């Protein structure tokens, strides 16, 4: 009973605001479903190559050139189609939970997206749970087919953007801010290097907290170059796994702690296509026949 009360008090709508290079992302919502009376659950091993590391093992000098190439590649186009897999894991005393999510998202800078989100079967649901989320730049529609329900909210109030994929979220945030930095010029390797150097000289990176580290790691026989950003006072760890040969971002991970609970959000980018086919209907939503509008609709795995 003590553990139940502890988790219920600590897990009610976990919301952590993460600022990386001046870009703010919000992680919220999913963890509110976890309670201590559930039995310890272990999912089958997945293809995700990362394991959480609470202490950085990266000590190499920051490779600014590779980072600039990665950012340039990441932002080269104004629209993308991204297929990814996300693992959401939580551990606490006597408890271990995992949710697996498949995501396909179309994004168009600066603020439009369409995402198909599928929670794979878990201990709470024997069948997949699907959502469609559409943003036209001002409003966001959330639709759940099995319930025949949909809700409408504005972009500022949408707190579950991370479930469309961290890569898509960061693309929309970064694309807008970086393109504003170069309004009259293309995004180039040289421009990005200059921007990174200015950022690293800012007050946020002149102190010991937070820290930016990098280095090579081999995971499942594949070598990655990892950029790691830590905010010790918030017990936050962010990792970006980059293919050093192609400067392509392969994977993102956020790890954070809340009281006695540990959370790890890992997104593996399966495929990312620049300039996909986008139609007039891609970023619009028309309620299917029989669908009922509700006041709010949370994106959750059951």
C-alpha cells in the first residue's frame, strides 16, 4: 500500500521540460498509468540497441564537424516522412514496465504534422491501440479509431508531442529556430558550425552544469558516435546516436528520474524520407462517419 501511494503521488502526470541548445521539448502523460500494485513485468527483448547509462563513459573531444554535418542533414529539407520505433520503460522498487510504440509521422516545417501512433500489445491491452494525430499549424486533432472518438486542441496545449517521435518533434523545433538564424541563407555545414560554436560559448555551456560529452561506442557490432547532454540537477540524460560514416541520426534517448522511479524513452529511426509526397489532405482532419467529439483524449497504451 505504501508503494502504491508513493507511485500515485509521484506519477500523476509526470511533466519534464527539457532544453537542449535552446529548444524546448515536453515529456508528459504516459507515466501516469503506472501503479505499484501491478506485478513485475518483463517484455520480450526488442531490437533497440541502447541500454541506460547513469554515468557518462564519453570523454573524447567534441567532434563539431560531425555534429554540424548531422544537423545539416537532419534539417536539409522542409518536410519529412519518418518511421520509428519507441520504447518507453519505467522501473521502480518492485516494478518494471515497458511499452513499445510504432510511429509514422509526416512533418512540414514549421508546425504541421500527421502521425499514426500504434501501441503494441502489452500487459494492459491484448490488441494494438492506434491513434491518428494531425496538426495544421494552429489546431491539433487526436483520433482513436477503436473508440470512434476524437478531440481538438490548440498546439500550445498539446503536451504529448513526444509520442509523434522525438526526431519529428526536434525537427519542427530546430527547423524553425535555425532557419530564423539564417533568414537570407541556406542551411550549410559552415553556418551550423558557427551556430554551434556560438551556442557552446553561451552561459548555458560555460559552467559545469549542464555538460555536453561525445565519443564512440560499439553497440551490437555497429559503431556509433554519441553526443550526450546531461543536466545533473534534474537527473536528466539525453543521447543522440549518429552513424559516423554518413552523419545520419539513428537513435535518440531521454533518461530521467522522478523520486524512486526511472524512465527511459528510446526512439530508433527506422526510415526517414526527405520531401515525401504530401497531398492537400495530409495536414487536415475530417471526422469519420459515426465519430464522436469529446472534450479531451489522452494518447495512452490502453
